[in-house]
């Protein structure tokens, strides 16, 4: 086990972290490596730091004009001499045994193209915030959360075969590469934290909205390339089920937010979607229907449901089935999207992303979530309260993540929807929802408080 590993660091104005990153490579217990440093047009003191290592025979340095991480990564891969490639971001650093452990893992099978470790989240001062445990693809064959873009060990010939990184994207490089590789090869997780990922104000991943939009575009590309033709253009039904003011004590459908009815936000966002979509507003409240008809005309479908389908303690399944039967006239949609109107800021691309996630991974249901490692959650059991999900450990970086359903979005195969099986029998996937899209109003008072906060900010 003496193959050459090419480690590359892409740096742009990270002089305060760069030295620690370089040293973590030089201190590796596995010694057959080369270190490629790409300085992507830095304007700080990075060049001075890099020049301190110019005489080290293991290090190769390239200075270039600023082109971004993706182009710099492809430059480094093409310049590399190793059989294996690993990227280390200039603000992160490796555990001293990272290369040894990852190489040992990838050599276990000729089918493996990529191995990825767990990692520690650290702050700008190097303090550990949490330990991130990745999902093992052996336990979860339809892995829905691609590994971190950096610090994965990859066979160079496999990288070349899938065409390196896609330069049309400026972020989420790991997601794009993950989907390209799993279409041809196997990947594996090393259940050990082998690098330190720094969170600070300059992180590329800090802009959540752009990150999520890019991830959605990657999913669209994957769907167009790898899905069979029969699945690429499914017929989707989007439905907003509303009980109405007579049956829902806190109905807010016609409450005004910035001089516009709350229900209009979600409907307008859905109308931005491209594809075969039918949008249905289902309610027994004629006032909601009449005002929506006046505003949207024939752009959407309207379903007036029977009162018995709107009683407070009844589920909306029967109302949805009745609405689809009337709108589709005996036909059936492929996919059902159920949206909560109380989430007015939910971006339309999240709906598209959830649909693509469902199709690519063959799930029955996809819901919107956000991850929480901050709080302890408890549930009542036979022996009183017990901790749920994150084990009740008071040490933050030893907690396991728990996912909270947010965003008011559920995407489900209509065939699965028609089956009367428990939800835990379905194959469930998720998409991450950004903070603004997850905002859900529960009362008029919350809307008023939101208005006040917006004015103050």
C-alpha cells in the first residue's frame, strides 16, 4: 500500500487558516503524497505563506487568476500525478491519519471510486462545535445526503471518466460529483471524524438560498440524464387543502400580509413552475373560493368540498381524492404535492427539488425538513419522559442530528397516497428547507408581529 495520493488545496484569501491546512498534510502518517497548492488570485498575505514552502519537494505551487473553486479543482486534478485525489479546503485541516485510513478503505474493493469520512465542525478559532456523522451508503443504498465536497478520497481515473467537476456550477461541487459517480461506481463511508470543517462568515455554503437553488439544478440535470423517459415528465397535481373559516378556528387564508391574502402567496409561487402541473384549491369555504377565482381566474382549479370533509377532526385524504377525481375526470396524476398555505415564502424551486428527489431515489414520500443538533427532544413513555433522537447528551458535539418537518410541503406518489398503509411503512426522503421558506404563520397575531419585525429591520 504505497500508491501516490495527490492532495490539493485551493486557496483564495485564507491566509489566517492556510498554514494550519498545509501543516495538516505535511504531518500525515501516510507519507507517499504530493501536495498541490492552487492560489486562486489571492489579494491577502497568502502568497507570503505559500512561499515559505516552495523548497519542500512534496509541494507543487500554482498561482493563477481568480476563477473559483470548481475551475481550480479541475486544474489541480489535471496537474496531479497520484492514483488518488483528495481536496482539502484552505480553511480546513486533516486528522494526521486521514490519508492512511481513507486509502485502506478504498483498497478494500475494486468497485469503490470514492470514500468519505465523518468530520468535526469547528469555529473560526478552531473550537469544536459538533461532530457530523455521515449516512453509510451500505445501510442506506439510496443515500439522499451526498457527502461533503471536500476531504473525500477519489480514484483519479474515475474522476476523469465522469468528466471531472461540472464548471457550469459555482458551488455544491460534491453533490454534482456524487451523482455522476454513483451512476457508475460504488462509494463508502468511513465512520471516523478525519477532518475539521471550519464554519465562519466567509464560507461558500453560508448563502443557503443560492446553495439550495444550485442543488436543485443539479438534481434536474441528474433527472434528465439518468431517469427513464417514462419518469422524466410525470404529471403532477399540486393541492392546497383548506378547511375554511367555519371549521378551522385559526384559518388565515384571507388574512392580509403586505396587503395580499396569505393564500395568494403559495398559489402565485406554484404558477411559476414549468411542466405538467395542475394546481387545485380545495375548501368548503365559498368566500375563499370566490375571492381566489376573482384573483386567479382559470389559472388554477377550484374544488368545493362537502362540509363533512372539512370537520376539524377529519383528515383531508377524502377531500384530496374527491378533488382529483373531479379535476382529472377518471384519470390519475403520477405525483401529488400537498402544500400548506400558511407557509407563504416557500420558493417554487423547493417543490421542483422535492419532486426530483422523489423520482431519482424512488421514494414514496418526500417532505421538507431542517436539521437540529442544538436542542434536546423528549417523548413520553412507560417510564416517563425519554430523550428522542439525539440521546439527551449535553455535550453538543456528541449529539446526533434530529430532523424537524418544516416548509409545509409533502410530495407523494399518488399510488402510494391511495394505499391505506402507515406512514412509517413508506420510503421517506427529505429536502432541506431554508429559514425563510420554513416560516409558518399560526395566527393573525404572528402575522402582525412579523409585519412589525419587518418594519423594524
